[in-house]
C-alpha cells in the first residue's frame, strides 16, 4: 500500500475541486478514486477537500482532519446520499493488543489508533450535523473477503 501519485480523472466534471490536483496516498485510495470516477451512480466526489477540526488526544490541541473522500451518490432505490470515506488498513481500525512487555512499536500503534479514533469521532459528529454518512473502508471493503486485489493470471498456451 505504499503507492503515491496524482490521479487524472476520466470524468473531471464529477470532481468537486481542482481535478488537476487529485493526490492518492495509497494504491487502495487510487482504486477507490477510479471506482468513484467511473461509477455512473456517483454524481460528485472529492478528495481531502473537507476540513474537520478535532481534539488531538495526545497534545489536547485542536487539529485539522482532511478525510480521504467525499462522495454524493445515487442508491439503488434512487435516493441521493452524501458520504465521507476514510481509507485505512484493517489493522489500524482496531485497538492494538497490549504486549507482555512495553514496546515502542505498541506505543506508536496505540498513538495512531487514538488519533484515528479522535478523527473519526469528529467526522461522525460532522456527518450527523450535515446529513452525511461516515464510513471507514479497509482492504476488505475494497477487494472483498481476501483483502487482496484481484490479478488476472495469463493462461499458458497449449502446444499442438
């Protein structure tokens, strides 16, 4: 998931913001962007265009959270919903298990978890007050039960 780059939309009219400045910070985000760009039920979308203030749990100061995605979509029943989406690895969405001995790795994982939780709580409140939905998408939401991107294997040609 270490990819980073610029996304060039095929449907720039669907993007809210400057379509020449869309940046993805992982291959997972890029794949979600592609889906939003090409799905006819997605009416509008943007990336990191919304700012949500949140109280940082470690320094007790107000910081700014830029959620990964905003999307305005038509549902199967024809209604319109607005959603804020955060793309994260599954392991960052659950509290890390405390090891028998203190470790720097655990401290870093716990700090990341606490910050994410504070951001997502603020996002949830923002969404409730604006009539939006909020969800965190993991590799399992993007790629299904395996959590891995499907890659088509070329079949070998049989010799005659």
